[in-house]
């Protein structure tokens, strides 16, 4: 039996960024993202199997909190 995924919002369908894509987007070294993830200070990541992916909405929300501090 295969479970179907009911997606109702367009944000759910947005593509996910890899760590490399996020590093390029933020213009920071890849090692910085690894450090932020380890410390829990970076944007929220999602585990997809053994891979980490990032939603653009989560990254933008994190950037807003960075601008506020």
C-alpha cells in the first residue's frame, strides 16, 4: 500500500535547497553552515533520508530574525 501525499499549499511544493545551494545563496562558506547546524543557530533544516535540505520560507524567516538582532 502506497500512502498518498495531500499537498494543499504552494509553499509545500517549493523546491528544497541543498546545503551547497544555501551556502551560495547566503554567500557563506559551506563549513559555516555545518557549524551553524551543529550549534543550532542556523536556518531550520529538514532531514530527507540522510540528507539535509532547507525550505526557502524557513531561510527567509531565519534571515528576518538575524536582521532583528
